[in-house]
C-alpha cells in the first residue's frame, strides 16, 4: 500500500463526510451511514424525477393534447378537428397561431390495424408517433409532392401483407398524431379522410368538428401529475416503443410497463418537487441556452430550434446537453439551417416541445417551393 502515491489514494477514497445540498453525508471506511443512505436515495430519486421530466416532455405533451381533444369531442378515429376560419387564442395550445387553419386528430392502430390517410392536394401535413417522434411528411413536403395521396400507416411489429398503391409508413406506437394544413384553408382540410385498410373498399364516413371556438387545454402538467401522463403512455404502448435508457429512468421512479404506478408518500413528495424543478430547468434551457450554436448570430435574441439542422436533434452521434458557456437573453425561436452532424440534443428537443407542438423533417431544412407558413 505504501508504494501507491498518496495523491492516488486520495483520488479514489471517499471522505468520512461529504457536504451536499441535501445535508452532510457521513461514511465509515467508505460505507454510508444509515441516515445518509436515506438521504442519498432521496437525492437520487429527485434527480431521476427531474431527468424523467426533461426527457419525456414530448410524450406527456401528446397525452395532454389527446385528453384536450377528447374533452371537446375529437374523440374517435374518424373524427378530425379543424379550426375555421383559422386558429385563435381561445384554448391552451402550443405552436398554433391565428394565421393558419389547422386540422388534427389521433389515429388508433391498436383498434383499427393498418390505417389509410388520404391527404388533400396542396396540403402540408405531418404524422408523429405518440412519443412525438417524426413518422412522415404528407403533402407538399412528402412523397406526393402536394398532389394528395394515400398513405398506409402500419402498426408496430406489423408483418402482414402490404398492398401496392400507397405511400407506406411504419410507426413504433399504436397512437399517432396527424396534423393537416392546406393552402385552401379549412375547406380543403375537411377533404382529409382516415379509415382502416380493412374498410378501404367502403370507407366509413368521417366527422369534421370545428373546434375554433371550443375551449380546451392541450398542455402537459408541470406538477406531479406529469408522471401520471407518462404512465398512461408507457402502459398503452409497446415496451420497445421507448429506448431502454429513458425506459430505465422511468422505471427508477416506478413507471413500468404492465405494473401499477403507485408512488408511496415519500415518493409523491419527491415527485411533487421534481416536476416543478424540471419545468424550471426546461425554461432556462429554452430561453437561455448555453450552446453558441443555438443563436442565429452572436448577441442575438433569435434562436435556432433545430441546432445542427437535424429534426432528430443529432450531432456527432449523440444528444448532448448544452456546454457551460452563458449567452445573451433570448425571446424567440427561429428555424435555420446548419451543417448536419450526428449527436442528439436532448435539451433542444425539450425546448422545441416546451414551446411548440409538432415535429416534422421539413422544419429543420430549407425546401424551395414550400409556402411561407410551412413552419407554423
């Protein structure tokens, strides 16, 4: 032992007492005292709760949106809500603006099996899965190039026959979110048709509900009920719909596929702290990111939502957190191109989710010929 330099022994040893924001932690020969063990697990569970909040905002956002839709009658696989003549500020929405007519609905592949979407001509549509991951562009930015087309959406693990004549989309979740915008406004949006492939010979009628004047909340919770929203998603979707890293974080706070989410008094207290702290962190990341690449130019208050130009938030094969460098105040996002890289930006991903709904590839790139409102 004497041959090992003292600086090495000091670097690998743990002191008898470690100060922390949760109180002093005590150790004897490297073993934590019983009271410190409880404090350490409180600390770990708080950290995990915050990380689950930050890493699962996309899913909670769509769970909340579906609940909002259901509350006003957009509650079935053949019901498309739309805003005529345009969107307004009457409901709690992210992204939606007052210059655009929107159509939106959720499709249910568990109930319907493969589903056909017929989008109208000159439309700009996107399909996202229930974890808010991009599935497909339809319309001007999609393979139909604005002519309108038939898209076949296949459920997770589908291995049946795939007929010809469709643009085929595969998704990792049963529930998927469809957004429709069209140059012809609401009159064209209500030409959208969604039906099971099994009924393609005689599609059931659609119902179109003007939700412009209805009041709803589509924004996820920022208190402990946030974790109930995530549990709803975890229980509904296949276990492998979520990557193992985030699934493990959820499991660490008691959200596990096929098991009841029943936090005890201690855990409820911790999650009641974690969600607001996560929300606070999310807002700091959104409004004052530390990555210089997030800014349109030095000293700017304009931000790039898709740093690195990737709709998957990739750069150098990872989703990094922003570096420690501080930047100037921020007021607005702006979409801008950058050279593509490979690692992922989890913090910019949550920033996009915190201030807006919708994820589509064309938002992260310039595409000549698309209408000026394409990013709205």
